[in-house]
C-alpha cells in the first residue's frame, strides 16, 4: 500500500511539472484563423489544401510529353479548363492528341500564357486545335479548326472561352507565339 501511495504521489508530481512547462493561455500566441474557427458539425477531417497548379514545366515540351506524370491535355487543370471552355463533349472530342498526331513544342505567348497546338497527321492543315492557358490553369481559350470544305481564301477557326458563346476568328489555330492572338473576322 505504501508503494501505491508513493507511485500516486510521483505521478501527481510529474503531472504538476508538466503543467508548469506549458505556456499559460493568456500569454500564448494568438490562434490562427483555422485554429480559432470551430470545426463544422459533421466534418470528420479537414479537406487537403488544393495543390498549386504550375503548367510552366510544359513550356518547350511537346503536347504528348509526360511532365510530372501527365501529358499536357491529361493534366487535371487543363482538362477542367477545356471542359469549362467547351461544354459540349462532342465538340470537345476534337481537342485530343491522337497516336501519331502532330504537335509542336508548347510556347509562352504574349501576356504570359502558354500555347499548346496539335493537328491530325497528314491533315494538320485541315484539322488542328490549340489551347491557350495561364500557367495556373486559369484563363483558358480553346481553338478548334475543321477546315473541310473551306477554300484557302476563307479559313476560320472556332474559339471557345468559359462562360461565353464560341466565336469564329480568321485562320487556323495558332501554333506559335507570333500567330496569337488570332485576328477577328473583318466584314466587308
């Protein structure tokens, strides 16, 4: 019994020492907003913070090159941006990189965004696409050119921007910095 009392006293002393080492509440550093905010009822765990997107690593690579585990068009941020700009799935199918398709190195264009271009093998002058997007995955523009039936004097590509209807612009989809932005169609 004497040993049990000594063990109890020792534990009490250790507990007291531990609380003296802690900083009193009134002297503690202010809590961050996340610490101060009470957890919403039903939350089991905090959602992980969204990873920052940086598509800059694709500049200088081909659209089919794998960078950090994804080809350009397969990157989740790029896929989401294309889907936002081109809501119709059938139309969106034109923006794909087919096996043996043509592609040029991805370039940075005026304004800091990046431009990726692809075209059908042996028919790139008739079927091509371009995606212009900010490095963080925002501000997408998608160009689709299907030139079947067009004469050389009337070439126009369809451009898509999220939340807006598509518009036609002169020429095929741009494949280089000097080709972007595409010219508006001049009536007359």
